[in-house]
C-alpha cells in the first residue's frame, strides 16, 4: 500500500475493505508521510476580525432586522 498526497493523485482506486493488519499498515504509512510542513498549516494564526468589531456588526444587523420586523 502506498500513501500519496491529494495533489499528486490522478485517479481514485476502488474502495475496498481492509483487514485490521492492512488498516494498521495504512495508518502507519499515513503517520510517517505527515510532515512538519503539513502540521504548520494547522498551527498558523490567521488574521481575524476583533471581537468588539464583530459584536458591533451583529448588534447593527440585529437592530436593522428588528426595525424591518416592526414595520
């Protein structure tokens, strides 16, 4: 069994049932193929909207919604 990266896949093999030993082997191969570079994608912080700005926008939308419902 060989583990390949998604971007390197050209076609998909048929789904097959794996024995517990084959499944253990597949997990082992996947663990060894997972690199520090792969992990980095999940640990980087992304720029985000400050919470107070987000709450202010929610309050604005809520007030507009309440006004439209009252009319």
